[in-house]
C-alpha cells in the first residue's frame, strides 16, 4: 500500500470510528462496528462480553488456546465530554479532529492498518502467535483489559496510546484524593475577622507544589508531579467561605512509596487544619530498556521508518497496567500522536503519524517469532 493510499485509508477509517459515539461503558455500537470491520478485512474475530460495558473485540489468526506471544491492544471508549459534541469528525488535510481521535481511536486504526500491511507484505498471520485486542472501559475502570488479561494471558503486550512513536517503558503510579480545608464564615465585609477557607486553600496549593516527593527525579520519566484538577467552595452571598476542597493528583515514578506520598500530603495539609482523603491509588511499573519487546520495537521502527525510538514515560494509567498486574506480561506503551491532543474540544491526530505507527506494527508482527523463544523481562514495580 503506497503512502498516499495508506493515509487516505487511515483518514477514512478514523472518521468512521469517531462518528460512532463510544463513551465509557456505552461502547456497544463501536465494538459492533469493529467486529463487522474485522470480518470485512478478513480477520478472524471473536467478541467477549464485559458486564456493564460493551464487549471486547479480539482478533487471533492461529486459533490456539495457549497464550499469544504478542498482543497489540487499544481501547474503544472515550471520556464523557463536558463540551457540546455533535458526533461529526472534521478533516483538515491529513489531520482528523473529533472525540476519541487521539485517545484512542487513532491507535486502533494504526493496529488494524498494521495487520493489513503485514499481510500485504506476505507475513503468514495464520502461523503467527499474534493477537489484536480492542477493549472497553479504559477511561473509567479498566474492566475490558482486566478481562482480556485473565482470558488471553499474553506474554508480550503493546498498549497503544499516544507516545509520539517513542517507547514508554515507565508508567506512573498515582495517589489521588481530596484535601478539605475548613475556615470560619462571617459577613463578607469582615474579611479580617473571618478565616477564609478559599484563601487557606490557595496557600495550601503553593505548599503542596513543593512537596518533597516532587523533587525526586527518575532517570527516564523525570520529576514526580502534583496537580490540582478541581477546586470547590460555596458560601452564601456576601459571606466569607468556611470550606474549600481541592482534588489532588500525585504522579509518582519509582520513588518514594505511595504510602509516603500520602503521608507527605497529609503532613502539609495539617498546619492548615485540612484533611486529605485518598480516593484512588495505583502502583507504577518499569520495563527494562534491554527487555525483548523494547528491543523488538526498536528493530521494527528502524526497519519501518528509519528511526530509533527514544525511551519515555507514560504519565497516565493505561491498559498496560492490567496485563502487567494480572498475568505478568512484559508491557510497553507505544503509539501515534500525544496525550496533549486528547481530552479537549479540538482533540486531533495526524493520519500520517497513524500510518508511520502502522508500519512499525507491521514490522513488529513480522518479527513476532523472535518473541516466541524470548523470556518476558521482569518489570520493576511499586505496589498500589
């Protein structure tokens, strides 16, 4: 398939997927489309029911019941937009915009196209231990990838998300929760006599930004981070607010432990009379740079696009976590575009990068036999 033809194919396929609404746990229509599309492409496909969500869609050529050597996976669900969305994709040259374009339908298109290109190049897919998995519920809880991990137990997994075609070998651990600040309310004109919870929260934010764990740096991932995704408060008209809440998100790559991160946040909150309630947390993982899958992607990238991928981080939770946690797969994250273009009203991706990624996937599929005799690397990990 020539480059221009591949780009047209990618644009058309991505537009089709974008225009099928697939908000988390309501992915049924998209997954039905993907099942039909795989049949049209001549891929042997099965569906796997996921309670409370749409089904997973799985392609496997060898018909084996043993774990596949290689799984390429992407998720079909999107966030629930807080902006108006008319279910129409927009195309400007090779750039396609719309809900899910970057996260993660562009990656799903790259996987489909990669399999097509591998077949076109003469790869005997029927004799390869390769599977494609399109899963649900990544944005909310990961039910789809957990179920697929339990069912397939693949040895090597590429979770496709936007990494700009670099290889993410470190995925963040996280501690999320609410910091709740209390104050004393008076008439709004008596600011000097009141204890303004919003002002205290503002000072607390500045102190939390300098939490000790944020000064710890990972060799690949860089510094740990803390961000604030929501600030809430309310008071009667013309009154000083007596409470404020901050939604705190801590991202941790390696050190310190998640328990220590939580203790640091609590300690910083304490002088403000604030509490910190953890609502969710999860461990981190790191795949060695010398791991077989990392090296295989490097070879595939060099052959396909003449580029040696850099090693990078994934600052968000992805489905890779499920396969690492539940069946000990060697995992990486790799895909077209970047998360900075996701979760926003003008979400977009360039189809040319989808095609570049697909060519890497085609080479990786062709090289899958090199993984058959390899032992998955044992990842470093931090407990949740």
